[in-house]
C-alpha cells in the first residue's frame, strides 16, 4: 500500500482538544495515519509516494452516517405526504412495496448509496435492513466502511422471529470482513412495535455472545410506548432497562419522544447511544424533536444520521450537521445551543464512538485508520472566517468534497470515484429501479 502526504491545508483533527492546524499536514502509510501537525514540522515530500498540496481545503476525518437503510434509495421520492415515523405511513409507503424486493435489487441500490455517501464525504455508515449479505458484498465492492445490522421485523409472527434470529446469527458468524471495513450487528426494527419482548432479549443475548451491538428505532412516536404503558405503566426504554436489554451495546435511531426517565436510562447504560436524524424527523411532521442538549448534558453519546433517502432524500452529512444545529436552536429557544465544533464532532468521533469504533476512526490521530476527506472551501459560498467549523457547517456542502481516503485507499480523487465510474453505477441502478417498481405495480394489480 502506498504512502501519501497531504499538506498546506486547514487540518481539523477532531482529537480530544479539537486541535486545528492552519495550515497543516497529515501523513498516511500502510492504511494508517503516520503523523499530523503544523506546516513548520511537515515531513519531506520525498519520503512519500504521493503528495497532495491542498491550500484552500479543509482536511478532516471522514464523516460517519450513524443511521440509514442504504438499499432504500429505491424508495427516494416515493413517500411524499407520508410520515415514515408512524406505523401507518411506514407500512403503506415502504413495507407494502418492500414485499416485492428480491436479492438482485440490493447490490445496485447499495452501490449507488455508497457512491453518493463517498462523494459527499461519508466514509463509514451504520445500516439496518433486510438482505444483509447482499448489502455487505456491495459495501466491500465500494470500499467504504459499514456497520451492517441485520434487519429483523417480526410483526407478531413468532415463527418468523425465530427464523430471522437464526439467519441474523449466521450473518454475525460469516460477515466480518478481513480488512475491518464491514462489521455485522443485529438490527431489531423497533421494540414492542414489531419485535416482541422475548425476541429482543434473545437478540441481546446473541449480540453479547458475539461482542456486537444492536441498532434499532426507538421513541419515534406514541406507538412505541403504547404496549409498555398498557402492560407496565412505563415507557419502552424504562421497561427494556428493567428487562436487561440495555446491558448490551444499544444504538437507537430517532428518539424524538424521550422522557427525562428515558434519558436517564440511556445515561446509565454502559454502551447506549443515539442517532439524531434531524432532517428525517422534520420531514415526518412529528412534533417531537430529539432532546440532544439534554442527552449530551447527561453524558449520552449522540451521533448524526440521514435515515433512508425516502425520509431524507439525500446523504449529505454536512447538510445534516446544519439541520441538526438549526433544529436544536428551535427546540431550545436560544441561539446555537450546540456549537459548530460539537456538530462536527457528532458527525465524526461521536459517530465512531456510537459504533464502538472510536479507537479506529473518527479523528486524525497517529495510528488510527487513514479515513480522511478533503473539502474545497475556495469556491463561491466560502470566505475568510475566524471559525472554520461554522463555515463548514453553515456554508458548506458535501458537493465540495474533493478527495476521500478510506484505510489509506484513495476512493474519491478530484470528485470522481476511483474503483468504478459513477455513470456505470447509475446505469445499473436505473435498470434495477425500473424493474423493481414494475414488479410492485404488478403485485398491486394482482392483489
């Protein structure tokens, strides 16, 4: 594997002190970060196979999309007017057409999603969906990192739940990639709503046995708590804590309707985190907004995610930082209760921490994996500023990402994919999209 030196850029390390070098350099060798520092300590360019002089660029850790469903790019624009954070909206606009999915649909869809993520600066994402094996293969072909949670939807069918648990367990055994870019998890869709209590506890037991996490949706709306309020007089989070569910590594998406007691549950748990999906939450029409300020004050790890692109329509994590900042101001009734620097951390190191990968990715520190992006801030919309993080969050765009490295591999060079042309990915996806929706329409007519 070649070595490379990135120099003459503004370097955001996102280390514990939020160290910035302006200008600075980052060196990588054998897929790891070999060093980082100010320009007056820059190594000799002759020591490296490649040298990139990047004035007018921000160099920073790759972004972490902490919640999405990559194959659901097939549903982009198909849920307008529906709230995907309600059982009715999800079932009518997503679940019913999902019944027409076949394994061969997944690879082209995930390839397009991985391409869009890489081109906008995301180097790691957390996925939850069906056809997990096909997702894993597509991710490996794309070259970015993914925690892939095997999606389990039971919907009251005990036999189906047992079958899905067995398949998910087999997925855990087989799919951890040798280079560490694919990490398998469990993905119970939602507690009590479509995963029973017994199944949830069985999932925790197996996940703990394999040392992996569970990624699920929580507190998306009143439906999440109806069953536990009826049976126990508590919210789902409190009921699950009493059952021992939070003894595992739990990564929960959305969490719009958390009570103070629920926040305390997450704070007490040894490894519990939340993916705040601000854009998807706003588009859902739900009144609830994830209480990020209260969660962070309680010491809970909060990351950022896009959710699927039926709920969001895009994978731009820079935009997601901006929306998260805006919605926090609206919820708290005061200006910028979450700083731009903290929003950057939520999209990088806090995302890594949520996935148990903080020792490997999420910041530019010697010895970590060389997952690095370079963003061109020399064009329109950018100008001189004393606060680079604010410039990035509130003026930036994923479309300004120019270079992306994952494990030292140059996956995006001068805004173009290096492994496979985007035009080829898009062409294959378009054919798959047409075939899939033709099957959906045929199934509807036959019903």
